[in-house]
């Protein structure tokens, strides 16, 4: 029964199915794919608000160290708690300005003290005074409550404001991966389109795109990015995607163009011409599936590159605006913290990025092997 | 025979792992073969693709790819009292090039493009014989002279691309005989060459073998070539030896049914049966099938003309300097008439412009001059969108069935696409029915519809390509070397199919080939082209019996004829 069934059902694995089969037997590739998938799932959960929704809640003390490092006192942390009274730096007895400083401090105390009293002295009856007092006291209570909840250590530490690093990294992955993937997609689509047109039609169109390509590649990459960033003015995820996508298509363009030049004179394309297939049909229905593996591998390589680029851009301050978590902004913050010995933010962002990039690269390599046209 | 044995192969078994990843059972390419190569003899190893003949040669040289090939235990290759399969790599390398050397099928890819040919030959001499550069240089000139290259001094400084295919193969031979090897292995040395060049190379090999008293292992798929050069013939099929014996015996009294089949299914210039016998006929019946009736060919002159080509010319231009252009006339002044239901054969060597004519007729590139009248309209003059309708009427089957089918399309998609483009068959279901019908017509089963081209053999792919053309019910079918890449037995099947289709639909064929025997078999009228020009055009029997142009005569003389040996002639000279 099973035999007759399998003989009547046509089972012919397509080339993608064969590639998938080869890929599946590659353990390292599967591990890499699992890691990438884990990142993507986390990203989805975070984007839908199921995870890391309250990443910006200040649940730890400032710079709370990771649990395995152990709690530190405020002095060790090198900052004063926001709840403790304004702690003044101890006086330096040898300071020639010590007397002046002392006087200024005294004056200020007087101003603050008398300022509060002065209002009362005008004799104006504030109808909202009661409420204000109530609110103030409420705030005080909240503040006190928050202060109680703030924890001295967090599993992976906290940043300057006491945000949990792990949640921040997860939230940051959203920006980084989305930017990386969508910029890579934009660059690949542009490169493929330009490459297909230039390679297929040749002649003046090819000359035009080559000229365009040469102009783009002759400008130093970072300068080009900064120039586009300056033109686009506003900061944001979309801007970075555009910057990276608009500047990153050149490599894909060259490869796809070369493939089209090679394929357009192949016999199967001539045969398609002979049966009357239009140019568009030959370009995208006949040739494209045969060169798509190049585009796919490029997409994958570019994604890795652009995740890193986003980090660099944010590090340089051309990336996402302040207040949006991304691995790049985390690294950017880390450069100031590192002097204070706060390494956990740097570590979290670097490890997350390194793991993803490594897994993605390994997967890309395996993908390229699996799609190797020699094995067709 | 009384000669001493130079090399003997005993129980050679070689297996290949097909896929590194899958744990499939290994495929046994050579299944325990034994044969001897006597001193001073030419032994031919004949077989179709997949017979294991090249694997055998590679095994002798120790050149099998290590990652997936295994020589099974018990195999022996004895040379000078030693088993070559047990020698260390270093010993084998000493033997290779010095005692045993090899020439390959593709001279262009076997020569290093960035060194002069003189340097490449000298390298062999320096490595194996330890000659000084000056001595090597002198020997290089001697060798080039010996293999018949004119002006050896100038040519020794030439790069491979500056030489013609025949000259490249001569250089390869010079390199192979540089150290006076005792055994020369020639793996399809003439397959990539034109017939006239092939004849010269065969003559050269025979002469060298005689002069240097070496043995030659000549590997080929073409029995006819073997007949001219071999003393002994070994016929292989699917990793087994079917027959071995002397040249005379194999060609005149073949014992094995497969050998007989091979001899019969190649079209010969003398006979033109209704259908060519195919190997299956022999293998199944076990005896010779009855001789089929002869088919008469030729034109009476009264058949209606379907296509008239006048003064067709195609030039390619290459840029020279800033503004200059150099014109290369691939074809010029080609005029002919194609008649309904008849076949026009187009013969010529590589570079003769025959393929250019085919492609230009399809407007796969645009003609430079001339007109092609089809039903009173000039195909070359009409605008592209109008020509699209005519594409249905003229179709082309390409040479390489591995390249002419899109690897990403299933057979069903391949067959339905032209129907879709030309709006034949209203619905999806109707198109599918038409495609299934055609598959059946070209002899493929229904399950093929959902398969991809890579799952088919060369002959089956060519059937798919033919079916694709038939979807549009063309009037004219251009066959551009359509059977040249196929094995003899498969070639016979495809030729029979083409023949049947012509009888059924009264198609007109333009049959382009370099193989004169095949063209003679298929054509009513034959046009001989040389360097872009038509040199002779006549009824096919006429041209074979009474060739007028010297070039045609030269071509005909070069056809290898089984049993007519060059060796005898040379020895007599």
C-alpha cells in the first residue's frame, strides 16, 4: 500500500529541498541556525511586548553589579544614591579656596531655606497647598517605595540608571537585528535589481550603473555614511536602515551583474528566447532562480555586517536616538563606564553581538556550501 | 600472441561514494576487469559514458580522486613486476610522466594558460630527466618538430591560446612523449577536435607509437576511431569487459552482442535504414534484429519551399583602439531553400559558421545582411513584437541538453511555459494535458512531469528539449548539433525520434552537425560550410558519392572507417 502510494505520488526534491537536506546533515550549521532562531524568537517576543517590556524600569541601584560579582557600597560604585542626602565632597584643608567654598555653601543653604519661608511670608493663601503637600508626600512615599525595591545586585548587572542589563540587551537586539536585516534586505534588493538590469541589458545601461557604482565605491565608506546621515537629518531606526541600505548595495551589484552576464548567453536562456519569453520573463523567471543563491548568501553576509555597522554608527553617535536601546548605544554608554570599572554593559552587548554574528556567519558558510552549484 | 606484457590489469575494482553526506551504498564503477597491454602495441578501451574506461586509466596512473574513490582489495595493476596500486606516492610520481604518461581530452584546459608551451614541455624534461635549460630547449624544438608543428622555434614561445585546437593537442602529445614513455595513455584525445584534425592526430599517434616502440592505451567512445589505430580492442560496458580481442576479430567477427550493437547503431555513410537499430533491440532479443529497409532521401525539386534564405550574413565587431572596429564575418552570402517535410543538413568544422546561421534564423542574434522569406514575409525585417508570433513556427534544439533546460524548472513547467506565452490551451488543465501528451510522444513516462532536469540522462533531456519545441507545433525545427553530446546508442534513439516526428508532422529540419555520417543519414540535401561560406550544396547521396569541392572531399576522407587502418598505411610508407 505504502509502496504504491509512494510510486504514484511524484516525489522530486527541488534544488532548494536538496540544499536543505544537505544543510540539515551539517550539525554545526543546525546549531548555528538554532542560535539565530533563538535570537529571532526573543526579538519577536520583545517586539510584541511579552518580554523586556519594562526594560526601562529602574529596578536596580545605579550600576548594580551582576550577582556573581556581589553587591557594592555606594562608595565602591563611585556614585551617590539619589535618595541619600546631597553628599558633599569632604573639604580639603589645604585648599586655598576652602574658605570661599564654605561661605558659598552657607549662603546657598540660607537662600534655599529662606526661599521656602519667603513664600509663606507673602501671606498668600494657596488653595492647592493641601493637595500639593499631599502629592509631595505621596511622591516621597513612592520614592521611598522605589528605593526599597531597588536591588543591590541584578543577575547581569544594571546600567547608570539601574536598568536591568539583560532586559536592555534583549530590547537592544530588537533595534540591532531589525536594522541589520532590513538594511541588508534593502541593499540586496537594490543590488540585485541594478545588477540584473546592468548585466542583462549591457551596453549603455551597464555603463551607467558601472559609473554609478564607481562613484559610490570611490567615496570612503564612513564618509559616505556620515554624508547620508547628515542629509537625512533626523535620527532613528529608519534613517539607519536607509543609510546602510543605500550605501551597501555595491557588492551585491557586482556579483549579480557578473552572474547575469554569465547566464544571459547560456543555452537555457537562449531556449527561453526561442520560445518567445519576454526580457522580463527571462531576467526574473528564468535567470533569477539560478542566481538567487548568490543574492541569498550576500543577504546573509550583509546582515552580519550591518548589525556591526549599526553598532559602530550608534557608537559614533550617528545611530539611534538617546533613549532607544540598541547594542550600539549600549557600547557607546559603556565607553564612559569602563573607566569606572563597570564592564557588564559592555560585556552583555559584545557577547550578544558576537554570538549572533558568529552563528549567522557559520550558518551563511554552510548555506553557501549547501547551495554550491557544483553539487547540482 | 607472442609479445611480452608491459602492463597488466588484474581484477581491478573501483568504487565511488556518490555523496559524502549520505550513507548510500558505494557505486562500483569498475567491477573486476582484467586485461593486458603488450609491448609496442596499441590497445583501445572502448565504451559509452559510465562504462568505467576513464576510471581504469586514472587508476593506472594513481590519479583517482582520493576523497570519494576506493580501489577495492584484490585489485592489481602490474608493471615491471610491481603492483602500481601499492607504490608510494613518490614512486608513482617518478613513474608518471617518465614511464607512463597521459594526454587528455581537452587540450585547452590541460595546458597552463600563463606559460609558453616551450616552457611547459621543458618543465617535464627538467623534472624527470634533469636536463639543463639549454639541453631542454634543444629537445623541445626537436619534439615540436616531431609532432609536426610548423616553425617550432616561434611556436615554442607561443602561449596556448595562440595555437589552434589541433596544435594544442600536438603540444600535449609532445609533452607526453618527452621522456620516451613506455606507455602512453590517451583519454579521448580526438573527441574535442574536428574530423580533419582528428585524422591528423590519429596518424601522428600511430607514427609515434611505431617510431618509439611504445604502447598506447587509447580510450574512446567511438568504435570507428578505434578501428583505424588499435591492435587490440577491449569493449567495456557498465564497469565490465564485454569483449576483448584483436582489431580484426572485434570488427569483423564480433562475438559479443553489445559490440555488434555498438557497431550497428552508429549511422554509416553507406547505409540509410528506415530506423537505426538501438542497443536495447540487441540486448533484449539477444540476436541481431532483421536488417531494416533502406530509406530513400533527396529532393525531386517539386516540394514546396517553406523558407528561403537569401544572402544571409552575420558579422561580429570587436573594438580596436578608440574608434576602430574590426569586423569578423561569421557567415556571409549564405542562401538556401528549405522544403516542407525535408531535411537540410548543414555540415562544417568548428568556426565554419553553421551554428551562426541557425541562431540568426531564430533571431537569437540579428542578421547583418540578407533576408529570410517565410510565407512571403521577411523574418529579418519585421519588428520584434511581430516576430514573436513567428517564433512558434521555427524552433531550435540545442547541442547540450545539460545546459538548455533551466535547472530550476520542473519538466512540467518547461513544457507549459511556451503554451502559456503563446496562449495555447486555454486553461491550466488543458495545458497540463497537452504536456502529458507530448511527454508520452517523446517516450517519457508520466511521472517525469514533476521531475527536475537533473534527474534525467542526456538522451532523456534531449527528448524533453524536443518536446518543448513540439508544444508550439512548429513548421521548422533547427537541430543545432542536437545529438553530438550523446552516446552512440542514445544518439540512435534520438535520431529515430526525430525521424518519426518528421514522418508524423511533416516537419522541416535544418540539421546542423559536424558529424558527416549523421548528417548523411538525416538529410535530403546537404550544405557544406567552410569559414562562413557555403562551399557546396547538393542532394545528400550526390554529395557523398561525388563531392565536387576539394574541401568536401577532404571532410569525407577524414571520416574514420572501421577496419581501414592507418597503421598499415604508415608501415607501408
